[in-house]
C-alpha cells in the first residue's frame, strides 16, 4: 500500500474552510435581513391599505349624509315652506308679463 501524502498546506485548507464559512454566514445574514425587510414592507403596506379603507368608508358615510341633506333641501314641500317663510308667492296669470326685445 502506498501512503497518501498531503500536498497542500494544512493551514491553507483551514483558512479556505474559514473563508467559505464566513462567506456562507454573510450570505445567510443577507438573506435573513432581506426577509425581515420584505416582511416589514408588507406590514407597512397592510397598514396603508387599512388606513385608506377607513378613509374611503368615512368618505362614503359623508357622501351618504350629504345626499340625504340634498334630497331634503330639494324636497318640494320644504321648498314651498321656505318660499312662504321668505314671503314669496306662486306666480299666476295676472302676475305674468311678457317682454319683447
């Protein structure tokens, strides 16, 4: 049997293992930080979506309220009441005048 001899220096192989371990560790840390960053950005987007949803719901409530006020203001009975309070009367044939150019 032949004896196997190492041609490489043991210190070099240890430094290569350490270097590869260091590179692997750096890649793992980079991957971990990127996962945490992406997760944090997703959470922030979720909060933004929630905030926008609340604003839209409040806008819909305000819009519905304004529609109710508008329909109440344009109601014929309310218009007649307000006109009487202001002293206005309905036009009739005797009060109608035609003007020519």
